[in-house]
């Protein structure tokens, strides 16, 4: 049973534009209703172009940036200037170009001690957003193996379900990562996947339309009960989906 609405775009440029526009739409609603917009960013290549669009007019001028608070859904445990850092990607693609106060940007400081970083970030999220925390928007990607954030195949993504943030060792990458948990993702007001490319087609079909197996396809755990879930995908990624 598919979860969430599906938006199929003609190409990656359209995916980027849809993600950027969703960011703006959700920000405006949150600021109008709560005087703040709290968003958890995703890393990887897919959101990079969307972030870049936010740094340019007319989108740059469409957001009250002093009322935007940036968090991260997950992070590789590398220094913040490392090419693999999700923070570095976001900083280079748009954060340095928008008028957001530096104190509004909360990176995951996991380069030294992943476990300590997970506890520290969990305390920050709980302090800022409560428990369960209600992000206005959580942006997610999905790997060809069906992983999302740093929830990887082979482990039950509901383990330690009371945790808000946890450190995990990604065997496939031979590195530590820190990630928000399904509890945090599924408490968000809006959750959006951005998926593109032929390498994601099989996983997207399995996650969106296949039987539920969250250990094999962790992205299937994403199912906000009181929020909105949207998949923004390109035609290449949607190639294996069965038409409704």
C-alpha cells in the first residue's frame, strides 16, 4: 500500500524546483502559524540543486530567513570541512548565501565521538522542539538500497524507538554516522522524499508499492501519522512504478 502523495517530475531540474518550492511553502505556513520554521535537511547529491535555488532570487526573497532554524537529519562522522559532510554541502550550496543568523544553524558535531554527538543532538532537538519533536519539514533522500537518513538495511529501524537521535556504524561505508530516528521523522508536520535517477527505480518501486519489509527497505518506516508525506521523484526513478 503506497504511503504519501507522489509527484513525478520530468527531470532533475524540476525535482529541485519542486523541493525548493515546498521548502518555501512550508516555511511561510510555519512562520505564519508559529513564528518560526524548523527544518531537518538531508544530504547527498539530490537536494544540492534545490538548496542552490533557495540562495537565488526570486526564492531567496520569499523566505524570512531570520525565522528559519536549520537542523540535519543525519551526518557522516567527518570534520565539517570534509567533502563528505552534509553540513559542508548545505553551507556551500545555500547557507552561506542566505541571511540566516549563524546561531540558527545546528550541525551534528559527530567528528570526534559519535555516541556523545548523538546524545548532544538529541538534547538539542528535545530542548528546541519537545519530545516528540515536531519538525515543520523533514527532507529525506533514498539510496539504491532503500536506506534513508542513516537508517540502513539489515537493522530494524525501530530499535531504541524512544531515542530521538542515535549513532550507527554503516558497514557498507565503513564509517560512523549519526541520524535522527523514525520517532522524529514520523512526528514531523511534513516529510518529503526527493529521489532521482535510474539507480533508484527498483528501490522506489519496492518501497512505495511493495510489501512492507522495513529491515530490507528502511525507507518504508517513514509514515507520519499526523503529518503529510510527499515523494518528489523524476521519471527515471519512477520507471518501475506500476501505474495506479
